[in-house]
C-alpha cells in the first residue's frame, strides 16, 4: 500500500524585474515566482507529484503557507484512493467548509487547493506512465464527467449535456491523438510585447516571432494611448497583414475608458483585446464588447473560478476566453471551464508564460482537442520563451507550435538546483541580488 | 513625529464547533476565529490601531501570515501621513501590483489588506477621540469621496454622483446624529436560527428574541426541505404575524434548486432569502429573483469586492444587500459599496456575528445613516449574542437596537487575556480541547 508521506513546499522566486521581462500596464516590476509543492509517497520507485502556483513576487510566502495548510488533508492518505477518484479528491479539498470561508473558491486558498489537486493529477499520470493530456484523453466520457463539480453550473451546463459533448468526441479520439502527435498545437507569442521594451526591441522580437513560425503575436497596452497606437502600427508594419495581432490591457480600464481607448486601435485589425477591465466584471465586458464590436473581447487568466466563466459565457461578454492552469481549482475546475466553453461554442486561448504555466496548460489544451472539442487550428496557446530551462520536461516549440509532451505527468517538475538557487530569500541568486543592491 | 513601529499578528480561535453555535447548511462545524492585527506606534500615549479578519477555523494561520506580509508596507511610516490620507493609504495597499496578483482584490490577501486598512481607520478615529461612525460622519462630502477607489465603478457611479448623494445628506447630519444617539439603530437576530439547534431551542430563542425587542429574526435553511418548512412554520407560529422572518441558505443551491426549494417556503412570508446560491453568481441571483418574486433575494456577506456589488445592483439581482466589515478592502471599499447601494436605492442589512463583526459593522451602518442615506428604520444590522465579552468596547443592544458607540475607534480591540487564552494552537483553551480529545 502506497501512501502520501509529505507535502513539501518551496518559495521559489526569479529576479525578473531587473530586466522588465513580464512588465505590463498593471504590473511594472514582477519577480516571476512559484509557490511550489511536492506530494511525496513511500513508493519504492520514488513516485511523487508536482504542482505550483504562479505569482509575481511579494506574497509568494503567503501562497506557500496556504499550500502547507493543506498537509493534514493529504498526508497519510492512500495514493490509490486519490488517483482513482480525483474528482472526489478535488471535491473534498474544495469542500472543506473552514478553508472555503477564505474564498469561497477564489484567491490564495483556492489557488493553493488547485496546485495540490494538480500535483495529484501529475502523480496519477506519472503512475499511469502517460503525459497528462493523454491520461485525460484516455478516460471515458463518464470518467471525465465524474471529475467535474457541477455545483453552481447546472443552469448553464448539466452532467447530461457534458456527457453528450464528450461522447460526440469519443469516436474521433484515436485520429486526433495521431494528428496532435504529428502536427503539434498552435502557439502564439507574447515575447515581443512587454511594455518595458523599446520600439526597436519589440520590432526585432516581432520579426523573430514571424520567422520562428508564429501566426499570432500579442502586445501589452494600456499605459499611454499614443504609445499603444504607435506600437500597434509599428507591429503591423513589421509583421504584415497576415499575422494576427492581439493586445492585452491587463485590467487597466474602466468600462467607459476601454471603449474610448479601443476606437483608435480598431484600424490595426486586432485579433482580440484581452482583459480590458476588472476580471470580475461580467457585465462590464459585455458592455465593452457590444460597444466595440466587431473587435473581439476576451478575459480569463485572472478568472477566479467556474462560476465566473459560466457567467461570462451566459452574458455573451466575450468572443474567446483564456484559461490558466494554476489559478482555478486545478485540472478538475479547468475541465468544467473547457466543457462550458465547448457548450457555448467559444474558443479557448490558454494563458501561459510566468513560471511553468506553458508547461502545465499545454496539457489542458491538448486534452480539450482530443476529448472535447476536436479543434486546435482556430486557437492557440500563449508562449513566452522564458524560464523553461528550470523545468525537467520543458515545453518544446517547433515552427510556432507546441509539440505534444511524451514524458509521463503534468510537466511541472523543476530541477532541484533551480529550486535551491532561487529559494527566497536565502537562495544564492537572491543573496546576489541583495549584494548588488548594497553596492 | 509619531511612526508605525510594528504590525503584530495573532491567530485567535474559539472552539465553537463543540456546541454547534454558528452551524449552517454549508458550515457544519465552524470554530469562530480571528486573524487579529495590532498596528503599534511610538506615540507616548500608547496609540495603536486594531483590526481583524473573521474566519471559521482552519486556514486562520494562512490569513494571519497574509497580515504579516503587509509589515514592510506599514512599519516606519508616519502616522500623520496615513490617518490624514486614508484613501491614499488604501489605494497604496490595494495597488501593490505583486500582492494584487494574489486576488486580484479578493480572497485571503484582500481580506488581510482590508484588516490593516481597518486598523488604520481605528487608529485615526482613536487619535481624533471619536467613535468611527462619528469620525466618518464628520468628514466633508469631498473628504468621503476621496476615500473611495472609483476604478471599475464609473460606469455605475461617478465621483460626481457620489458627491451629490453626500451633499444632499450634509444639512441633516446634526439632527441625524442626535436621532442616532437617542434611538439607536435597529438590530435583527440570528441567534435562534442555527441549523444544529433543536426545534425546541429554536422556538425558545425566537420567543426570547421577540421579548427582547427584535422585530426580525433569521433562520438557517438549505439542508433538508421538510425540516425547513417545519422550522419556518414553527417560527411563524411562535413569533406571530408582525415579526419579520428571514432565511439564509448560505450558498447551498444551484439556480434551479433554489427556485424549487423556495416555492413551498413562500407561504411563510419571508422578509428575505439570503445567499441562495454562489456569492459570485450575479446572473444566477437575478434569475432566482425573477422566478420567485415577490420573495426578496439578498446576498453580500461573501461578496468579494465593490465590482461584484456594482454588478449585483446593475443587474437588479437583489432586493437588498449584506455588507461585511472584514471581507472587502476595509472601510474605504465599504464606503464605495454603501454609495453604490444608495445610488441604486437598495437597502443594506449588514452581516454580523462571528468574531467582532457586530462591533465593526455597526459603525458603517451608522455612518451610512448620518452621512449617506439618512435611513435606518427600514433596515437592520444582524446581531448574534456571542463572543462579545472578548472585546474591550463590546456592542450594546437595548430593546432590539444597537446603541451608538461612544468610545473612540472602531471597537475591534480584544482583551489581552482573550487573545492569550485563545491563541492557536498553544493557548490554554486549545490545550484544554486537546486534553479532552485525548481522554
């Protein structure tokens, strides 16, 4: 009998603010960080599960404390009970009434629960010897439905309707797996578009992105309108008419200012406008979308849970959505969101970048292609070429497309040396930052 | 020059689950707790500010860690700078881009920020020698508008419109203060209604509530429909036709099940139905309200921030709202919510109970009466007669009404002995619980 013996947590931070990587209109100086969790077992082969919450620096200690608070719910449990009933495991963690009060189902505690759930999925996929996308794809429609907590969803999506969607995919799975393994999954890149970059750097990286095979790039906007207009036009001139350009305002505007700001940008021909306002504002997104149509509106990387996504879709507030692998309640809640999107016929462009988000979310998009929607060429997973070297099984991008992972698990495992060196505040990298600041 | 010298934090818990006090359909065994914070200064008179986040047990350590994470934003700052520009102080804490990522503006980090902001208001009111309600009431309309972060609100409420509301109240303030001091503010009580109580205990406490002068009582519902019908009818038979009965489902239902459940309860004549479904579900509340009209629908005690309240009001999703003094971003965000409610003409029935929530929220309701709406007899503040003995300036209820506090501050300060004895896990009370469990 194999049991969970430990839930080890690590406050891992990268001093990215020094080079303005990841800077946008709301986040001028992020230090990309991970509250990292390892679910250890007493299996003789060293079987463990890995998960993380992505943060941008301060507060990563609080996020790590939230992971540690879940120890009593996990340690001593039989691995078999967890990996064979991942839906029950997720419901138990989310259903802890005392912890639920701290959200409910949102913020620090919910993200911690999501990371531990993701670590359990990683463990389950490793144990099965499959990459996570394939582990999900090989489930029956009934098994997938069992993963989802339909509480608060049934006015939009019932288990019966979810089964219909999943059963329709069933006969095509084998072919889709072959397609995915042969073709990969489209990526888009945000690498050129950080707000702290000069025009020249942006143009150089945009040209590079096209040369590398990307068909969509994304620019950060929202700080100064004239800069945005100039940068968008420069980007269009650089990449030509056939490359899609999306913009991301990172929640910068009120409803009225979003509408005003987006008018002069209309001529650029935007693929979508991401996070024009508060991620909580369902009615606000709907109002903006109506006012700036046909410019497509999207949100979701900060979407707190399935109830928010349900409403965005019910209200017709978005043309497409982002999902994030490490903000909601783990794989289970993301399956709910993917099924909702499929039901409403809305495309998903997963959010990635940060620390490990590309590694994680690719599995969800690929599982969606095989087991849910059967679509990938009309959508793309975000890609930022950043910090992948710290992962044991980093994403592989070939000609602007994610290559389907083959190693077992959820790809979240970091190299021990990366963890050790970037521990905050005592890792050697942070000692170096402190010394440089003292000079 | 007086400066902030420390932000001391305490994990304080009360073993309330032993007697089922506070039990409801979603929270069967709460241990009422406070992540408690003291903002200390080097003022010779010992001036300090006190704040807290209410939780129901597990995770109170995480909430306490989130308070401690705010130390670097506070320690060493001049008290004068903070108390004279509380709006800027709140915007600075909420605007920390790295911490904001952990919500944004919701969950553990947002509640911690709210408690520290509340501690600063407590400090400011103590320094001014006024109870907080009076400290707010004595501000000019312009000063109150300066407290509010209008970001994400301007499609519903502009600073200009807020000023109109506040200026209309200005000539009546003196009279209202006199009225408040003479009459108090109506209370309603949830003491009879906890789900773990027997019918007999519920009836006895309901009778007692009426004898004590309360005009509204509230019962918990949502676990078993037949129990709810029986309990509501028994309560109606006990209190007679002139006492209002509200029910609280604590987020138990989906949209469809809420509508079905509420039909057999209609004949009881409910004053309102609280939290019928997810607190995040604006569209869901609107759908329930339309379907069960004229039964009034409410929510808000778990409302994460002003953006959610804005939408509830924009969508016509509620007949009334609850506010909570310790869930959103402190006094500043609650002023935003009170102004939104005033603009939309929706009554506020503040949530209380827990640990210190009555003590805190009374000030907000009273400030609303004097400086914003001028209304109190068509609304009421929740009251639960529980744990008040641990506070230095506990609420006073006379004939079913809150007596306006006269001591300076926000009434959140706890007795040092109460903190010491209930520290988790090493306080003497918890040592006793552990010993009893070992027997």
